[in-house]
C-alpha cells in the first residue's frame, strides 16, 4: 500500500498524556456485542484517511456492552484485519493496573501510603534535587523529605520521564540511559537503556530529582518504581503478582507483559504518524514483548485486549468487585477516584487521583474526558474512561503513536468515540 512507509524508529518525543474511557464485558459474558453503525463508520473514515491503522472500541453501561466497533487492520501492509481479540500495547494504560496492585497491598497492611520509599527501596535513601546548572555542571540540593508511596501514586515524587521535557534533569536521563528500552521518546543519541527493573531503579536512585518530593506533578517513572515496590514487598516478580492478583481473578486471559508464540498472530504491528503517513516501527515478530527477560515496567509495558481492559474497568466501576472476585474495597476505589493532585504541565490543568485523571467541565469541552469520569490513556492512542456514578465505560484501542505535530489527529479519535458514546449512553 503506497501510503505505508517503513523505517527505523528515529527521533520522537511523545508525551503519554492521558485521559480516558470505561468498561464493557468480555465476549464470554455477552454472546455478541451490538455494532454501532455510526461509530464504525466514523472510525472507518479515520482508517480510510490513513491516520489510524485500525481500532476496537467498546461502549458499556452497568448492564453490559451496548456498542462495539471493530475497523481496520492489525497489520496494514499485510491487510490482517482487526478482530475483537486483537492484543494491543497498553503503554501508560498499564499505570491504573499497577496502581490497583499497590492499593491491594495497602489494604492488606503490607504498605502505607506515607511510608518512606527507602524503607522498601534503599536505592532512594539519599536523593538530591536539581537546583541550577547544566547536565554536565549541575548544582543539586538534598531532598527535604523522603519520597513516599503516595508521592509515586500521584506523580509528585520528583522523578520524571526522559521524554517529557528538555531540562538538565531530562538531559541527564537521556545521557545516562535512565529509561527502559522502548520506542517512546528514544533518540539515537541516548545512553544504553536499563535492561531490568532493578537496574532502572538503581539509575533512578542516582539521578537528580526534578522537584522536591510532594511539591509538583511530573509525569514520570513513578509507577514503574511502584512495580519495584510490589516486587520487594510481595516477594514475587511483577508479572506473577499482577497475573495472580489481578488478571486471573478478573478473567483477563490475554493481558500481561509477554506475547507468546500462540498469541503472536493476534498482536498488532505498531506504527508512528509521520509526514509519510503511518510508519511501521515494530512488528509482532520483532517485539520485545516476546522476551521473557524484558524489563517489567508496570507504568507502560503491559499488553492486552479491549475486552480484557473492559473487565478491569468494570471491576473499578463496581467498586472493586467483579463476578464474585473482590480486589479492593469500595472505599479504596473511591479514594483512588478522589483528587489528590493537579496536573498542570501536560496541557489543561486537571485533577488526578491514585492513577487516574478526573474529567470535569473543561476536559469535556475540549473533547478529552466527559465530566464526572475517571480514566487514562497510552502513547499508542489507547484510552479508557469510567463514569463511577452510572457505571458507564468506554474502552478504545488502536496502535499508532502521534508525536506533537499530530496531536490534533489523536484528538479526532477521542472526539469520534466520546460523541457517539454520549449519544448511546444518554439513550439518544
């Protein structure tokens, strides 16, 4: 197909900024989800315009899925059609999952929200904060207090991402490989990335903090560090812990950190939007998701299906329970959905809970998240939101990274889905 170009992934600084959708149930619970002709037609238009490879969209209320739309391709060049059991890279939609895993340990009494991080990860015992200077001549001061579990949940730890700015701290991350091996935000000049969670934790512990802990929101590897906290506290690797405590109880059969050969034909090819159109950046065969020794990043390295994620969202919409399996108390879910911080540097200012953005009138006006919803999104333009008061849920999955020049394109994905969802969920 002449609109598709293939290239080695080059320079990209993409912000996994996030907002939202909600739930729906797996095909085993709902024999056949009704198709929304309007949603399917509008999403198909985006595929026909070559700005989106394909998508699976689910709209649900408290009774089940009320609309589903499946369009486009898992692999554009090979014309492999999208299916309802297609597996997507969740990127930052991994964060709410890991946050739930952490809050399960808090409920159990194994963790405290205001517990100093160094009591679990001694690598963070002597943190210093950037004050002035350059990456090669940096002035730092001691952190005024310890990073806490709460700080990590709300991204006020002072930790950052290598791709969310160009301060001397961000430059330090890139120069010294304070990152995992991912196409998001990587440049050819970056240092060798960490290849294990322990290695990344060690590098983060040596890196300067962008802000004093507890003072400013900075989208970051904070959730990745929470994955390390889970490992140290539970005594299990993160993949095993999430599988046993979250995925298996919820029936999320196709969600995890790895794609084995028997599921490879359902895993999407990954794309980036460029001036040449959709550019392939990773095929299923070449993906690090096949590597069982990959860095287990609970902040951005989980893959799964739309129906699986709907089950996760349904559990949250139900106040922590699904099909007789209670993961969290209703009070804990409510606390996770309560504003604990303000996102001020990722676009519009918006409330943030423990792992979730909070939709309000301003986000609704911008077409990002409806008012009264909670949710998040991922760098591949996946997103979900939940309306806790009604049990409404939206889950949207696709596989294209859109760098800053193409944010408007990504906004169209949300507008289409949210507009149709509003009509269907209001009974129009």
